[in-house]
């Protein structure tokens, strides 16, 4: 069975799979979701500020069963992205999440708007990347953590600062940097 993904969801799959979102190995379940919203930590206590969830239309999520392997489909490129093993299907409160995670419910905030469009049903479980997207981030700028560490060592840098965004960089991120 296919689960169509938009470009932001495909990027999440890729970042989970390549270790950028370590220690996550999949989309967050309800325990991690609630813990991040309440305490900015995963359920195991690891600091984490924004839930990495897979919002799915309720009618589509109702077709899935726990334990089922779902084919993650990159709708933008009309091809396979990866696989997800369904561990949990749960509901979220969008207004509560917006307030707790973003500090606002204003749809003018891009994170709030994206989340509000996603719906209240989430599917959680581990993911495996099958095909890297060709259109999201140019390869020269899309380094996984291991390649970043190797490049830092290669350049001999002793002090490094990172800026991790939840989504593709945009003008607001540039101004923050």
C-alpha cells in the first residue's frame, strides 16, 4: 500500500534515515510526541524541541494496521521514497501543539500553517530510505552527519557552530544566522 508524501515529508524520511534526526529511527509515536510538546524532550529524556510526526489524512490512516509495512511515495517525483512499519496511529491536538511548540497559533507562522494543513491523525514507526530525492536539496549541500564530521576534520576546524532547521532553509533562517 502507498502513502503519498509531500516534499517536506520526504525530507523528514531522508533526515531520519541518514541520521540527521538521530536518535530518531522513525516518525514519533504518541509518547515522544506528548513529551516533546510538554517538556521539549523525547520520552527517554533526550532534548528535542519539535515533534517529527507523519500527519496523514484520517481516512487513509484508517486503512493501515499496526505491523503493516507501508510504501512511502514521493508524490513530487512520482517514485518510491522509502518504507515505514506502522507501530502506532494516533490523534493530535493541532492548536495545543502550535501553542506549545511554536508559541503561537497564528497561521502566518510557516511551521504552524504546515502543521495545521496536515490534519490530526499521525502514523508512527521506523522508516527505511529506498530512494533519495533528486529535487529537494542540491547534493553539494545535502551532507549527512558522518560527511559533515569528516569535512570538519578534513578542514582542521576546532570550533564549529551548527544551525539545524526543521525544514528547508528560507529567508527567516538566513536572518537568524
